[in-house]
DNA sequence: CTAGTATTCCATAACTTGCTGGAATACTGG
DNA sequence: CCAGTATTCCAGCAAGTTATGGAATACTAG
C-alpha cells in the first residue's frame, strides 16, 4: 500500500471541506442556515445574491456534506447537515477573533462600541433566567424564533421592536440576543431600548452557542399571551443529532 | 453605521482563514507543524514540495496567523500559532470523517485495515498507563518525540523499529501511537510488531489529541536506559498557551 | 394542458491561485 | 571579505474559481 497516495487523498479531502468555506458568501449562507432551514430564495435575499448564484454555492456546500436539502412542493429547503457543522463555524469564528481585532478598522470600531453594551455571558444569563429576574428577548426574524429559541425568551424581531416595546416591563433588566457574537441585531436592539430608558444589555453569544452548550431551548411560535413569564418554560435539552 | 459593510468584512475575514486551509499542501504543513516546530527545508522535504513553494505556503498561513515563525541564525523555524489552531485542525478532520468513508475507495480500504488493529482509545490508554501494565511506544521521528510525547512513552521511530524491537518485552501489550488518527506510522508499526509475535495495538488518535485533552505529556529526549518504566514519569499537564 | 414559479444546469468572461525558476537578501564559517 | 546555504521575493504561465445570464427541469394552480 502506497502511504503517500493515501496521505495525499486525506489532505485533499480535508482541504475540500475548507475550500467550501473559503468564500465569504458561503460562510454567510452557512451562518444563516445555522439559525434554521431556509429556501434558496430566502437565502438569496438575505445574503444579497442572485438565486442562480446562491443555488450554486449551496451545491458546493452540499457536495462536501456541510448542508442537506429536502424538496417540498416546488421549494428546496436547505439546512446544516449536523450540529458539528454549526459548532465548526463557531470554532472558525473564535479562531479568527484575534486577527479580526488587529486587521480591520471598520470591524474594530464596531467591536469597541459593542463592548460598551455590557454583554451578559452564557452562565450568567442562565442563572438569571432560572431566577426569573430578567426578560430575555429574541430579536431575530420570527421564522428563526419559531425554529428554535432560548426557552423562556420572547420573540421581538428588530423590525417590530418599536411596536412591541410597550409590552416590556421597565422595572427589570432586558437581555437581547440574536444569531451569534458577531450578529448586529442585538446590538441595534439594545441601543434602541436604552434610548427609551430600558435597562438593556446584550447576550455575548447567540442562539447556536446556547443550544450547542446544551442549555434549554424551545421550538414553535410564541405563546399568545405575550407577558414575560415568571419562570422559564419547559427545557428541552438536546444533544447532537 | 452600515451593518452590511461590517457583515461583509466579518465574513471575508472568516473566509480568509478558511482559504488558508483550502489547499491540501497547506493542510499537510499545518498537520506537520502540529507535531512541533520545523524549518522550511524540513517541511519541504516531508511534504514533498520545493522550498520556494513551501515558503510561499507558509507565508499564506502566517498571513492569517495560523502559524508563527522565529529566525535563528540562517534558519526560519515555523510553529503553530496557538493550541486553538491544532484543535481546529482536529475538528476539520472529524467533520470530514463521514464523507471520507463514503467518497474515497483508496482511503476506505485503508480504514478498514486500520480498524482490524483494535485501536485503544484515549481513556483506556491512560488507565493502562497509570496501572503500568502496558508499553507505549512513540513511532514518530525522534525530533517530534523530543518536542512533546506522551509521558512514559518510549521513542521508537519507525525507521529504527526493527533494530530496537529486541528491547521490548514480549509479555505485555504494546500500544503504538503517532501523529493522529489518520497517520500511517502507528499502523505500519503495529503490523510489523504483530508479525514478530508481539501483542501490539494502536492508539486511536495521536499526540495532539492526547495533549489537547490535557493528558500528561513530557518533553525532551528519552532517558538513556531504554527499559520500559514500571510507572509513567512526571506528568506535565498544560493548558493552552 | 398551459402559464407561472422555484430551482438547477451550462457556457462564458473576469479574476485568483499554485507552481516554477531565477534573482535578491541575510546569515555562517572560514 | 568570500563562498556557501537558507530563505524570501518576483514574473509568468497553467489551472481553477466566481458571477452572470440564458436554457432546461420540475412542480403548482388553474
């Protein structure tokens, strides 16, 4: 058996996986898919791509088994193939953190503003959620909330924040979260809430981090009475699929 | 602040990291560096590249901070920038495992042979090493042993295995390890040992996995008396640098 | 069956990357 | 200071990748 040939194949296959992530738009698509499954057209719209192009990026991701698809009527729904894929994306982001700070002025200033919003870490958020002395809001689009959300969180998509802000109690702190540590939505939400006098902070990470840590999540739409619950609801711990 | 611009920058930076791993040869170089620092020329030789080419691949890896270098006399020594990088490489390999099986005939048959060698997992190896009822041999080149090795292991590079085989006791099991789960050296060693009647098995992973799990490692050359120690030697647990 | 829609497939053009060989740089050992 | 060695830099070519727009496919609704 020729060891050199085996080695070359191994490295080639690993590099193929990396190659699939070597395009900004594909990373963006995966990042979106980490929030829940979506159609090609939805992905195209959110990532600012043509449908053609999106389709071809998706087929690259599918080729290396990072995503899977199912067909329903005329729609193709894509999703990440495995929790390991979402976890891998988080590793990639963590690995790049240091360089991000050094390299990019635009991003650096954004980070600095972000840090002024007193991020709450995972353990603290969980503690406070258990004690019930915090209102947690999910500012991602409603479809993403419906797919999975932090158990006990209210759905308050950024675009409807203004309208629903009145529902929020002013006498206890609010924590907003969105897609991940680099997602801009929670930052935006916290800024707006603070302007209105709320005691708002942002969750330092996002839904995928929370879920992959095995912390309680729930599925489905928000209960009709939109009053902040005293205690967190049913916790469905799930471990990788 | 323009969120779309920030997003594009973020995804671009992440993709750049992935891009650095999108070449088989660069993955191979990183994989080698995960075993310890090396000069450009040594890397070129082991990966089967010209020095020119190696240098340019290394500068790509350095550009995204996956590796660092230091200059000593006329030699440039490269090393992995951080334990997180080695860990990331392991994730990449794990992520690709399923596809590896499906896709590649050459590799698949190799895997099948490998599994016949009754791999020992990390926890079991540690248990037996503690009890002292196993001889662990490191079959990587001596330089890699000197850089870091499993505490209590003997250095028995593949090319010198034949000569030193007599030193090994026949009355207890031998476990061979090398660079990682996909490294060919331990397989080779176990095959040869079995032919000579030794009770040999291979460690399912490799040195980086062991070290990153926080299990005891040691540095420096082997003690002069090459007799298998009854108990494992000093254990230096280290956590990321 | 027809019109319409969602998606994928394909050919093309602009661009990027990897490899090669030659030249430049920087250090060592006399 | 000189010859030799290790490494990096650079120009040029071959190969591969991305985005685009048009065509093909497959399904739904009527």
